[in-house]
C-alpha cells in the first residue's frame, strides 16, 4: 500500500514538473476528481 501511495506522489510530481508551470484548470479538476474517486473507493473497501 505504501509503495502505491509513493507511486501516486511521484506521478503527480512528474506531471507538474513536465508541464513547466502551473497546470490548467481542466487538468486540475480531472486530477482532483480522480483523487476523490480513489478516496471514496478506499472508504468503501
């Protein structure tokens, strides 16, 4: 479980670094929705 959380953190860091600046609103909303969905799945497990 810890490895998967670390993988998520790394993926987010790389995504933000590769954009060379702030991400656009639509991308931020998609990422937030994916994180919310994952949190709900964990709560229901």
